[in-house]
């Protein structure tokens, strides 16, 4: 019995989406600090990116339009 969560295609699509979300979150957080990039709170930027990654994966469980039945 195969489920969507055991599908290689689903995991590939979910991870691509999660990486994109993390990168977008980190970029937005780093650029809105109104400080030069070298003075940004990098731990905060990384934390926001990690949160975006995790929340994207959790959202993908509800369904991915890129994957049939997914």
C-alpha cells in the first residue's frame, strides 16, 4: 500500500518547494533589516529560513499541485 508520503516524486517536489520558501524567507528577512548585509542578525535570518522550510513541508502534506494525488 503506497501513500503520497512514500512517493519519491512527492518528496522531491516538497523539498524543492521548501528550499525555495526558506531562501525567500531568508532573503526577505536579511534585506528588511535596514542595516548593511554584513551587520544583519544572521542567526535570526537562519532561524526564519529554517522555520519557512519546516512550515513549507508541513503545508505540502495537505497537497502539492505538482504531484498527482498529492
